[in-house]
C-alpha cells in the first residue's frame, strides 16, 4: 500500500495510522502481507521518521521508498534513515 500522501503532508497522523492499520488488519486476516510505500521524494526527514514510527508499531512486512515517478534517483540516505528508525521503533 502507498501511505496516503495528502494526509502525510498535512500531518494527519491519526488518519495515516488508522489507514495503514486497516489495510494490515484486512490483509493479515486473509493471510496476505503488506508493505508500506513512502513517497520520499516529497517528504521531509521528520515526516519519514514519523512514518517509520507508525510502521514500527503496526509491523507491516516491510516498507519501501516509492520511485515510480522517476523524479530523482533513490537516495541511499533515505534508506539508511528508514532502516535506523524502524530498528528503533521495533525495539522499544
């Protein structure tokens, strides 16, 4: 699933969390797995960190950076940040 970028950018974290949780709950009930996709190209660092915190709590099978628009190359720093933040969130 792609995190709802409109709600992410507006900071509506309650909505974002519930949206991701709803998809994960339905998928897991059906025996499926969910990856949450971040649109890092238009997100600030603090936004990426908050998304990782939410995903660390909800535990999708994984997260990834969306690069489908090809607006820029994938930034390794984004992936390092995401991995570091998810490690923190999962180990609390």
